[in-house]
C-alpha cells in the first residue's frame, strides 16, 4: 500500500483535502481523531493523564477537560513533553493497527497536523502539504472556529512556517481559491500520481522514464528533494546508511536532466542484493535490464553496481548501490566534488551538455555522446584530487 502523509498549518484546509482523497477511495487516518480516541472515557490513556496531571483535568462527566489540561501544559515544556509521552505512542500504535487493516492496494493517508514539526516525513512514501495565504487562514479560523484574529495568529505562529513545511514536503496543494479549484488539484494528483505510485509499489516496478531528452535549467530545490529521498532511504535501511546525492543535480548551477541521482554505499554486492526488498518497500524498486549493472551505462563496462528507480511517477530517480572503495563509487563522488569546487569545469560541462542536447533528442544517445567527456573529466578530476588532497567522503 501507499503511505501518504498529509499536513498543513491550522486553517489551511487540510480536512477538505482529506475529504476529497476519501472520495477517491483513500483510507484516511486522522491523527487528531486518534488523539481524542486514545484518551476517551475509560481508556488507559485518560487514566494516565489523570495520574500525571490530577483529577482537575476532568469534566464533571469524567471526560477530559481539554481547556483545563491545556492550561497546565501551556508554556510548560516539561509538562507538554509528559503529555506527549502519554498520547503519541498510543496514537502511533493505533495508526499502525489501522494501516495494517487497510485493504491491499490502498492509498493510506495519514492526516497529521504536526507532521513536519515532529520530524515524521521520512516514514511516508510521499508527503502533501496544504498551503493557504495567511490572511485567508485567519479569516477562516475567525469564521469557523470563533477565534479572534490574535488567537488565530498565535496558533499559526506556534507551528512550522510555510517555508519549512514546503522544504519538507513533496507536493504543495494551494488552497487560495474555490472548493472546486481545490478538488480539481486533488483529483489530478490522485489520478496521475498517487494511484500510479501505489500500483508501481504493489508490483515492485519503477515508474517509466521516457526516452525523450530534456535538459532543465538548474533547480535550487534539487538538493531539498534529494534530502527528502535520502531520509526515506535511511528510514528503510538504517539511519547509519551512507547515502549521497550525486550527479549533475548535486552540482549547484549546473543544468541537468530532471532526474535525481543518489548513491548508497555497501560493503559487497551481496549486501546490495539483501537490501533490495527494503528499498522496494520504501518506493525504490530494483531496475533490471539495460544500464542496471554498469557504472555509467556502457556495455562491457567493468564497474558493477545495482540500480534502483522510483515507483513515484512524479519524481524520477536513479539510485545507484555501489561497493565502498570501488572505481564507480569513487568516480561518482570525485566528479561531483570536482565540479562543485571548480566553476570552470562545471561551466565547460554545461556548455557541452547544451551541444549534445542539440545533437541528440534521445537520452540514451545523449548518454553515449558524453563518454569521451567523462574520460577527460576523470583525468582532470584526478589531477585536482591530487593537488588538493581530496579524499572520498571527506
């Protein structure tokens, strides 16, 4: 199943997006609903809250008096953390139960208001954020929740700002217009990305990447995108995993195909093969066939590796799994660092890319045309490494 995280600031319209996703058959797991469920009357959660904060946090009916509890934890970091230790593990456990109970082939959407603040983004295959202009959010909170403008602004300030959420999320859903406009965005997203993503994930296949070549202008968000992908890979195979952003998208200011190249370092190719199922479950299935076992995709090349793609049709990825210390592993790091450090080499490569793109409309032919440049780059980079004392991973 596809696990999707959904978040957004208070008043942004996250619930409206969740409703539209449910309309398409997505299984919605609302963290706010679960947070209430695990401390309902008669639950161990409520008993622990009373034991920790006293009977004064109960209503006359024995339910949780949320304003009274809020008064105890507001502005008290220690008290807030004690409360979180009671509620959060129970919410996580209940979330896991509901996720496991979802039918095969489901798109499971976790609606989590503080997903970014809690550092939870790497646990999902994809993270969506609903974003709305500040003044519109305040007006909505005044109209729907009876807050004053000051209260709304204070609640908003206590959460991550838009820039932080945007950097941590894969898809931004703008909610500054009508309900129909919002629903149109969600419909398109579900049809063209979420459903195909789930299907590729279920079948263990990578989303296809067309043969047509397009060289994009440098995108300053490429490193952010790579960081999100790396976080998911480490969540799947271990936080200590050595994962690097390599290739042209890792070099600031360099035009490139809009494909993120990443590299996982392993001790042996047997280890790479053992990791393959976990990578596939995280959304990075093994890519078989042409170019899968070569360092740069040249038939007869002697730099073996394992190559994985991305099940997400919205983000092409080449995930190279190479043995630490191997020639391919070293060259990938050296080329990246050389082009980052020597602007003239980067600019020469950019000019060459532009010329090759004019000559070749097919990305495979384009790749073959680059090989003489790679040979020259290897020599120049080695000279640079010797002159500077460069070491891989230093």
